[in-house]
C-alpha cells in the first residue's frame, strides 16, 4: 500500500503497528484462541504502551486502550476470515 502522507512520524507509527500486529499468534501458548486467552491483554498492552519520539523529542503514545483492543480484535478476525475461506466471523 502506497501512503500519500509525507509525515515520517505517521509512517513510523504505521510500520510499528504493522510489525506488532503481524507478530501476534492466532492462539495462545496452550492452543486456545487468543481472543479467549489471558494472553490477549498482553498484546493489547504492547500496542497501548508503544512509545515514539517526535521531531521535537517529545515521547508520544499513539494508541489508547480502546484503539489497541480494536486493532488486535480486527487483526485476529481478518486472519481467521482469510484462513477459513470467510467462514469465521466474530
């Protein structure tokens, strides 16, 4: 996907969240769906606690708990949908 924005901060946010979401497993360490696991919060927290520094040196946290939670749910739902021929829905 080609982004139109020239903001390096925006591009950094997109790259970091993409890496974080792509590294999540579909299931927890015991094989249960991540959505039903206590490990789910660990992945939400990793996004929520993401720190970036802007050009003036200010540390920012770009994602709230609500946004981080929705990003994790959406990533898992999309992966399951693609992996199951669109047969699984949240």
